[in-house]
C-alpha cells in the first residue's frame, strides 16, 4: 500500500482539484437545469468553489452523522 502511494503520488494529488471540478460542474448544471440553462465552463473558479463546498458539506454531514450514531449506539 505504501508503495502504491509513493508511485502514484502526483496522480492522487491531481485527483483533488479534478474531483472538485467534476462535482462542481455536476451540481451547477443540476441547479441551472431548472431554469433551462446549461453551463459548460469547466475551468471556472465558480465551478471549483461549488465543488469544494459540496465536498465540504458532504464530509461535515458524514462526521456529524457518525458522531450522533456512535453516541446512540453505545448508550443504549
């Protein structure tokens, strides 16, 4: 496992902004589709920011969920 991370370090680092771009584009196009608009600008700061916020909200939700489920599981 350590060898995998060492050999593929740059690919893993590239994965972070690419995932922000992909998720941001997906979320923006779902929202704008309600108004009949499709945004094709992938390398826009708005797209990257929306992707970052979407990932941040998802991770925050999962942390809170795991915390609440973990507390309830041990106190029953």
